[in-house]
C-alpha cells in the first residue's frame, strides 16, 4: 500500500461555494480505460465521477450520510490521507457459473476528516476493475453510529433506457420489469440496468450486504439517483456499534448486455469463504410436492387433499430415484398451515409434522434410495416465531440426513414480524432492512453448523454472500414459475431476458423451471413454448434446479424430460454469447468436471433468428449436438406451444449453429464430444 499526500492542497474558503470544486484524487482500472475522479467543493462535500475512455458515465455524485445521533456526515470534510493499492489474484468457487474467478483491481482510498464535529473520520475505498467500480465507506470505532439515511448519489451522465422494478413496494422483488427512459424511474431495487445512448451498459447494485439496510435507488431529478436505505423499525435505518464498513456500492460497465452478465465484481468484493471445507454443499436437481399446490390440486394445509402425506412422499421419492434426481422438496409437512399462515406465520412449527406425514419414515425411505428430502420452513415472514426454533429445526434435519432447506418469508414488504425488544413486544419491519440482513445470515450460519444448505424464497436480495457462505446456494427474489400458475398477469415472455440482465446479475435464482405441460391453475396456458422450458435450465443459473412439473406430465414428454435429467447444475465456465436486455439472451456453459457444453437461448414476444458461433468448444474435438428447438409453427400465443424439433448434428469449434426462436420460445443444446 502506498500513502500519498492529497493531490492538491485543500484550502479553507471563507465564502464557501459548491462551485469552487476541485479534483483531489483520481485512479484508473488496471487496463486504464475506466477512471474515477474525486472532487471536493468549497463547502467540504466530496463527490466521485466515473468515465470510460474519457467519456463521463457517472457525473459528479455526492457521498455522505444523515445521522440519527449526530449532524450529517457530508459537509466540512477535509482529505486527510490518500492511499492506493492493487491486486491480481484468482480464486476457486466451490460451485458456480465459473470454477475460477480473477480479481484484478486497483484501489484508491480517501480518509476524510470532519473538522466541524468531534473529529469524526470516515474512509471511502474505491476498487476499480476493468469492468466496473465498487466503493464503500469504512467507519472507525466511534461508539454507536446511527444512520438515518445514506446520501450516496449516482448521477448518470447520458440519457438512455432503464430496466427496473419498484423498491419499497408491497410485493418485495416480485414485479415485472419496467422499461423506461432513465428519467422515468421512480424508486427502484438493485440490480438496476441502464443502456446509455452511446450503447454503454451500466448496472448498479451492492455487494456484501451484512448488518446494514438494503439500498434502493431513488431518482431525485433528471438522471440523478440517491441511495435510500430500507427503513428500520426504529428511527435510524442502520445502527452499528464500533468500527464497521458499509456494503460496496457497485457499478458494472460494459459495451454490451452480455458483458454485464459475464462480470464478477460483486463476488470479488465479498470476503472469501468463511466456512472452510464445504464439500457437504452439493449442487443438485430436485422434484417436489409443490406445483400440485400451486395448481390447487393439493393443499399445504391438512385435510382430504393434503399434499405432504407419507404416501405421496414415497411416490415422489420413487420418481426421483428412477430419474436420477437427488432431492425431493416437500412443502406443507409441518404443523401451522391451517388458518391464516399467509397473514402472520405465528402457528408454524418447524419440528412437528402433521400426523399423516411420518418424517422419520420418509427420510429413511429416501436415503435408502439415494434421495434426500429438501426441507421446508415457511415462516410467513414471522421471524419472531422462527428464530427461537432455528437451532432445533436445523438439528432435526441434520439428524434425519436432510442437507438442504428452502425457507420462505411470504409477507407484504414492511409486514415482516421482527424479534421483540425490551419494552417493544410487537415490531414489524421491511424484508430488506438491517434486521432482516442479520436474520438471513443467522439462518445461513446456523444451517452451516449443521451442514445444511439454504435457499430462501421472499429473501433479501443477493449481494454475492455465497462466496463467504457457500451454503447460501440459491434464493428466489423475483417472479418465478409460481406466477405462471396463478399470477395476474403471469410472467410475460420478456420477463426471462429481463431477469438475465437485471436480477440474475446478483446471483443464482430458484426459478423452478421445467413445466412441460405448459399449464397453470384452472388449465391456463403458460406463455412459453416447450423448448423454452428446457432453455431455462441453461439461461437462469442456480446450483439447485427444480423439475417443477407433476410426474405424470413428465411421463407425457419423455424426449424433453431426457434433457432435464441430463442438464448439469454446476459449471466450469460460462459465456454470455449474445443478448439485449429484455429481448433475448444466448449462453454457453461447460459442465463442471466434465467435457460437455450446453447452450441455451430465450427470446421475448418476438421470433428471432440467431447464428451462434461455436467458438467456445474445445479445439480439435468433434461434438454431437443434440438440439431442442422450437418447431417451425411454434408460438406461445397458439396451440402450437408444444411444437418442437429435436435433432442431432456433428459440429466443431468454428462452426455456426443457426437457430430460430419462436415468439415466447427458446432452445437448448447439449454438445458432447463424439465417441
Ligand atoms: C412462496 C414460494 O415462492 C413458493 O415456492 C412456496 O411454495 C410458497 N411461498 C409457500 O411456502
Ligand atoms: Ca415467492
């Protein structure tokens, strides 16, 4: 690390004026293309700007905080010290889209001194990568820090288009994406994606959200956004004792949409694995007593149509064993689903099964056949009821050989029931406030002690913590397949190519693909072709993937089901070959520890012809491509949704595959070295 004097002398200006701003530090990415400039105005405010190849992408944007127990930390700041650093390392993911991740960055940190109030200090640390920038604040030990609001701004320099979902609204992250001019955004969740007029793509998010409130982006005026922290249940949004750091605020920068996805800055800004040996975390595929409830055929609650019975469970275990699925998810096994679980979750037990579900017998039966029960803890967003039982619930699963659990937090945003405090027995909060950030990590850490992997639905957003806690294998955090059963509206075809370049930038999603019947509740049609259902396994990454449809439906589509049985869930390499946000995407992934490549493509409502260069294939090998593509007459709007062409071709590196995607369609291809 090098410590430098400030680049320019800071002079106290009597008649302070923001106009008298001067640049006090700059840094560039390792390849020199991206630069960050820091400036200080005459009132002692600090701002940062970002440019690529000399073109400003983020205009000067202010840094700082409103405090709950002190004056704002924003004005009257002096630059006390500037230091720089750099790194170029690689690290291995226990599972993921890529085995190896390179972390190559330059660092710039600025120690700021508040000369006006108690000699406060805060350090702002920037990391510049060749494909983006991250920065965070680092607070030294100053007793209790109570943050009322973060004042960090993101001032986009050029006009363009934004893809976003509303932040601070009742349905958490479960919205269809809006496509608007940047000036049309309201308050948005991150990741939020922008395409500027010159074609540059930006995506704003955060990394390592630990013991802090989730960040929404609120558009203040024009193209200027400001961090808005998810509210706490008290006055301050964040309360911390002693020294702490904020999450990293991250900005991915790419010439095209594909480069936003093939980007690891958020993972690189997380701490390395803290769990040690995680060989007990297994990527897998699963089936489950699940879609039947969403169809209203079976129920979560007890009664004549109870889904989670010992007998149904054994049928599913037999089905999983016969078809090579490691897991069977069973929802509705535990007491508490009768009555208004949706509204409060206070009746849920996490250890007691309904009388018609013999959990000991079911798990024993499964393990005999090599099939693992995937545990389920729906909380109804009632943390006050869940946390006291966490340890017992995880211990039960460990004893039964259950090594993964899906959790759920169904509750309106702001309607999560938090733990009581002295003098305040009833407390509600947001699903992404500081207390929920703490809660999710507590679940993950408790589960890790019992060697259990966690997959939360209605979660807090992913900020790359899977690097630090590799048992945090997946999560929902967007509209998944369930909306195709009962959503009004359902997920429109552009939803998937929207997800890929927004939500999926943050990490794995348990979308639960593979509904080959293409039927939802009451016989409604899924807006999808059958080939697209296969494409979802390649394009929507998760190390755990469900085959969501009913076993009797898979029996009707054996050729397509063969692909679902075969497709891996863990990858050596991933390449986004082409795409446009909300329009289409084509991705290639190589099986982890194997030789096969998989190709997937999805489109929106438009039919699309793509010429896919097979440059990713290993040189010198001949491959047999098994292609699952939309039939010539396939169309998500007609009764030709099941029209598919399945064919094989011999190909090699350098060849091009011409593929046509139908409206609402897609394709999946397995490329295996020819024998
Ligand atoms: C919502 C989840 O997303 C879904 O997968 C689950 O079946 C229900 N909650 C019930 O827990
Ligand atoms: Ca959900």
